[in-house]
């Protein structure tokens, strides 16, 4: 159970973790993370639960598998498009941008 002295990100991380704090930005906003954790875990702990929206109805899409099999967590990391957040490890100074087009651009498809 979370106490008032714990932040949401503290209660969503594995107790006793040994990673160092890392400062990353997500869409230009500072986010506290832990070096070596997945970017997906850092985003979730920071309260970002939607990375893109559906093309047809503009509905939010949450993370799906979290193990690198789907394409629902594609983000741009340090200018490199379509990185899977679940497979990308946090590094201090990382700049992340959410991809609203679900990553289809760059794979030979137009954004929907």
C-alpha cells in the first residue's frame, strides 16, 4: 500500500532496485526514471499510459504486450523513430517523443 511519503513511481518499481536515477524527457517534459529499466516501465510509472491513438476513431491505445511482440509502444528515442519502449533501456539524458502515427511512417506506409 502506498503511503503519503511515497510517490506513484516509487510504488510501481521493484523494491530494492539498484539502478541510478536518470533524468529523461518525454515530449519535452522532465521525467524521473531509473537507468536500465525499460522505457515502458518509466513511462507507466510517470503516469503515461497511452502512447498513441487509433487512426479511425482517435481513441487512446494502451500498452499491449510489453515484451516486444506488438507495435503498440513505438516511440522516438534521441531522434530514432519507431523504437519499442518495452525493449529500450533507460539512459540518463534520453529524449523521448511519443509517436501519434503508431510508427507506420518509415515502414513504407503513409500515416493513417
